[in-house]
């Protein structure tokens, strides 16, 4: 069964610190992997999209990595800000099949 | 502004009373989809549409209907809502299937009592 597992479930860090969120998947055949940021009560907003041939992709302070061999992805956030407090969702696609992770809830404290 | 518009944002209804949640996009996207989000479960796909008059079931289609008569609109219909359909619903669109970012609506919080 195609699955997407995210860890940790929740994370609390201090403003200015870095953090890394993990995404492991079993979706096959792999098409692409997306990371989304979802503020409370709002719709998810796309951060990055990665295809099979891409190892790293950055969007400002967000850097996503992909290891298609081990079926793992990570989202690294540098110099965190209070506005980074949100849920981060990993989504893995296989043709028409999209699988969503349950998300990591990140809280950035001053 | 490019966006996906859902209405209503909040809805409280009673069991069995038919309701429709509207979704409209202004980006000429071919692909549209409905999701429900429940605590600890992540987003689950209800129905999707590849283009006008082309719809298909997602993971949790039971109790829902959709239609795609026009490219911009993709309403979600609950013919006889039940309390287990209480959830946060999102509509999304993208140019087509593939490595494209999905644009999500702001969500509809539905409570069925």
C-alpha cells in the first residue's frame, strides 16, 4: 500500500534555530514529491516540488532534499521565524495517485 | 488574483439535509480535486476531475457526489450528510496531473449534527 510517513509529529524550536523535518514513503512508481506549508485553518501552500532526478531544491529559507533510492525526503528550515509556525505536509505522487503525509506541526517560540 | 474559491467557509447542518459546497478556480486549470482533512489522518482525496465531464473516485468517495460541467467549477454534493462527514474540506486545482503545484482553497469547515 502506498504510504507517506512524516516525523516528528510535532516540533517546538526557538526563533532563529534550524530544524529538519522527515518524510519517508513507499509510493511506487514515484512521480514527484511536494512539500506544503499549512497555516492553521488555511489551505496548504506549495513550498517545493521535486521530481525523480532532483536531489535538492530550495525556496528561500526552505531546502528540500530527495533520496529516491532510500525513498526519503527532508525539509530543512534555516533561521526559523515565528511565521514558520505551521503544519508541513509531504505529498508523494505516482501518476494519478497522490498520497499525503499526516504532517509535522512546527511551533517556533520567541 | 489566481485563486481557488470555496464557499461557504463554515457550515453547520443537520443529518440528512442535502448540501453543496462550491469550488471555483480562475486559472483555467484542467485538474480539480476535493479533500477532507481530519486530525491525525492528513488530507484524503474524495473525488477528482481531470477535465470537464471527467470525474473519478478518490480514497473516500462514499457519501459524496461531484460534477464538472464547466472547467472552472467543481462542486461537492452531500446528498444526505451524516455526523461522520464532519470535517475540514479543501478544494484544489492544478494545470494538469504532473509535477505542478496545487492551489488550494481556504477550506470549508463542515459540522453535521
